[in-house]
C-alpha cells in the first residue's frame, strides 16, 4: 500500500538505475524548472501521487517519464528515510533499485538537464548532490545473498506465509553469518545494515505481514543483547534468527495440530458437511491431512472438502490436490 500524504512531509519515490555491466548508477541533473533542488544531481524521482498503487509503481512511472526506459527489472526496495530541509522541504524518500542492461542513453524530459552513468565509488565526487543520495543508493543495493532472497520470495507461489517468513529469516541468518567476522564499525551501524536487509526482504512480499513480523522479532532480540561491536551485532542477529527459525518450526507443528482439531470438531458437529477452504495454507493442508487420515483410520467416509480456486493465481488448486492426496473427498469450485 502507498503511504498517506500527510503534510508537511511528502513521500518521494527514487529510482536507483544500476547498470548490470559494472554497477554504475544513472544520475540526472535537475533542471531550473523543478521546485526542489534545481541544479542538483540525483536519482530519478517524483512525489507520490494519489492513486499510486505503491512507491515502486511511482518510481517505475518516473523512470519512464524522465528517461524513456521501460520494462526494467525491479531488484529491491530500500528502507525509507527522512530528509528534513525545513518547512516545505521535508520528504520521506523511498529508494528502489532497477537493473539496466548496459548504459543506454537516457531520453530526458523537462525535469532534468543532463544525465551520466557514474561508478558508485565516484558518487561522492559529484556535486551538488541531492541530500542523502548515498543513503538511497546504499539502501537499494542489497548484498548478493539478500538480492537472491528477494527474487526467490517475490517469485514463490508454492508456499504459505509462515514458510516464506522462515525463508526470509534464514536469508537474514545467512547474511549475519557472512558478516559476523567484520572487525570495523560499531554495533549501531551493523544493526542498521541488518535492518536495511530485513526491510528489503519484507518488501519482496509486502502483503504478507508474517514476513515483516518475523524479521522484526529477530532484530528486536538482537538489539536487546546490547552488542558493543559490529561483529557482536551480527552474531546477535544470527543467534536471534536461529531462535526464530526454531520457534517457527514449533509453531507450525502446533498450528497444524490446532487446525486438525478444528476440522475434526467441525466434522463431529456437522457429519457429512464439507470443510470449506480458500487459497493455500501449509497449516490448513497439515490440518486437513491429519483429519482425513483420522477419518480413514476410523473407517468413516472420506473427509468432504470444498475448495475455491482463489483466482487469479489459483492457489486453491494446490490445496485441493494436497487434500485429495491425503484421502479427502475434494470438490473444487470457481470463485469468479
């Protein structure tokens, strides 16, 4: 969901266009005709507008309007940050990285006067820059491990929210394991980096709140350890992630048992009536599987189950197959 437009802060979507060739970033020089930071170099950006589906959608629209590039692959969403330039110049910046093949010439509109592909190592030498451009680039440029995790989470349509949350936590655990030997930096900086990684992972599936909740629990537990160095901070994140994964495993088993109990209670209260379900949930599958097995073991008729397809992605069909494989008598119906 797009954040609200609440004065005096305005939300800005910033696109960090990154060349797949060498990681160079496309900067544009804002023209004298724009209302904020004219003459400054920055990423392609624009204010969030009413009706925008998300900051990512606004960033993609700005890229097309200001550079002529379309169909770019979205790599990652970076954690938002505030830029306080005083009344009328207070912004919440939402950075988004888009990957670009090569370094194509950008077709500029009236909002920008010039453009250049700049190596990340040379960004600090460009002047004047819009405030905190380095933060926007950094937050929208995850490690290879986190970027791969984002791609996996975004594309996964086979697992439920709890499983995806565990997958996201495991990526954060791996990131911490990679970085726990760091000898430079303080604990606060390391925890900020871990928070950036967690935000980017959660943003891969923004509608699935269990991902954000699980990652937040890990970060909270790590902070409560009060680490004093960067290495300590990453070790705290790793330990907290492992504890969260263990908790999630226990919770999944408990939830499956509770779901089975609910199904069996419903069957007892209304014999012969179907259990109705929608979409796909690993916990529901586990519960239906146990209930179907119990019916067969007790020589009762097969457990009747009615499943809606759950268009447009048809997740319900997977649940229907799983329930049928478990011995349930399944009927699949359309929900459109």
